[in-house]
C-alpha cells in the first residue's frame, strides 16, 4: 500500500516510544540460547522481531506471549535440526542465525526478498564461519545460503568489520557455546561500534563473559559457557523515534515522546544532541523528550557512524535547515535494505531537496523555504527511507505519495498511527 503525506504545519501531543527492535531481537536470541525459561517485557512487534520469533520457534524454542511479555523456554546449545529458515527481510536476524545454524547439520536460509535482502552481501561472515570448520554454500555471498555445521570449532578467528558490525555480533553470540576458547580479531575498520556495545551489554546480562579491547577490535571468549535464563525489560527505540523527533523539529510543534532513556547505549540517542545542534528547542529528562519546534533549523556536520539508523531522519530535517549540512562516515548505509545514500537522495531530489552524495557522505544544502513536493516517490522497500521521506512530506508545498509504505512495518508498524495521533495528515491508499 502507498501513503499520501499532505503538508502539515503543526504537530502536537504525546506518544510512547515503541520498544527497541535491536534489543528485542538480541533478547529473543539469548533467551533461546539459554536452558530454562526467560521473560522479555515490552518486546517490540515488528517484521524483524517477528522473524526472530518465528526462527527460534523453528529451532526448538517454546515461545508464549501476551500483550506485555514473551516467555521463552530455550534450546540451549542444541537447536532442533531444520531444513530451512525464513528470516523474511531481516538482515540482522539472518546474520545472527547463520552463526547459530552452524550448530545444526544442514540449514538453508531461503531468499524471499530478492530485490532487498537478497542483494545484500554476507561474504565476511561466511569467511569467518569457514574458519570455524563450517561449510557454507552460497551464491556470491548472497541468499540462498546453506550452512553445513554440527561441530564448529573455536580458535583464532578474523572477521572484517568494514561492511557491517552484525558479522562480529553473530560470532559473539556463537563462540561462548563452543568447546574451545576463541580469539576474534576485527580486520580493517568496525562500523557501528555502538551497536556492538549493545550486543556486549545483552551478552553480559545473559551471564556470558567476554573480554573486549577498548577499541572493540579484539575479543577473548572463553568456551564452554552457558546462557542463563533471565528477565529482560526492553527499552524505548531511538532509531524509530528519530523520525518522530525530526518531524516535530521541521514543523511548529509541541511533541512529547516517552520511554527514551538518557543513559541508553543506543547510538541513535545522538539524534537528540543533533537536533539541539540544529537549534531545535527541546528538553530531555526522566526518559522524556519534548520538542517545541518552530520550523527553524541550522545546518550541522555529524559523524553518521555513531547513529547509523537515525541518519536518514536527520538528513530529512537538514533538508529544511539554514546552510549546508554534512553527514560523513556513512558508507555502510549503502549496504542496507537498499542503498540508503544513492536511492534515498534520488527520492529527496524528486521532492525538491538539494542534496549531493560522496562514497561515504551525504551533503544537504538546506531550503528553509520548503520543497515543492507534489510527486510520487519510491521508498525502495526500506522502512528507514519511508519514515524519513514522510518527514519531508510534512514540510513540502504539495502532497507526496510514498510507494509501498507498508514496508514501514519492518521496524515500526504503528509509525503512521503515531504521526496521525500528533496531527499529521497521512492517508493510506491502494496502489
């Protein structure tokens, strides 16, 4: 389905931030890897977290849930043998489970999204798994991928962090379960270090001991460990809330978002600081962010690798800022559900934004007077692109139609409901 976003000069009201997708998927996985029963309170409901639920069930976990919590009885280090796993369009779920599937004799990850996840490379993780003695059959590093494991061996492992930190996280989930101790060395660079910090935080909560170097480029992992069954509480989600906060920043607004912890390890909490740097009037205390926007912003420079999943929303805000904004160190945006630099900027230009790209930069020449809009744009099946383009539509001079906007459900199924509750003029239409 498509969405038509009609210019909306004012927003107001209060919402509860949705629960964090990143933490939910990690808690689901560590609960499945425990022997015993774990409880996850306030889990996210999104296509990604649903994919993890579905797959851990297939692998033998017992999953029961109600409106408030999920109760999981795990399979420990002995997942049930399965022939196939379907992760939908969830890249992180695929990569985490490629590692865990190496404990099974023969698993094929199917390719249901050839135009999105099916295009994304996984060579660096495949290379690392082969160092563990796992046989991997693939098509130039892409889906479908078959893992033939059963007895992966620990030891010295090298993995590139150039494309994604998810490869490293996958190894960190697996190696504590192996009989041997492991040493993991990250080669080249490590993208999205803050997200690795989330993985390490969740592993520690699950009773796993890992020694990490200060720069997160080297790890010692004792083998023979067991995940402990625990209770977990999922915090509010900054990546999804970034688009809500950006929407408030570019309009006249009085918008309050609850459940956004000040001391969160989510890198995307930097969106609050970035909006402050843009001179957006806001406060953040006691887990509550209040934006009292006046539509006036100034351009900034920002290292996007610190807040990867909030960059597109910040770029959308910068479209209306005074002066030029530069978001650098963002090449890994090219390897997401779509190329979030080339594809996203092409759609912004259609709407009337003045943007340019470099291999690892997005440059925005702000237009405080607004953009023309009045066009149909392609979101490339990408939830982050959908949310960010909606922000632009609110401040355009004519409505924008976003194709295939239902893919926002990958991370934030009720995004448009929340925007409507704040007064935004958005309408679902049939394609």
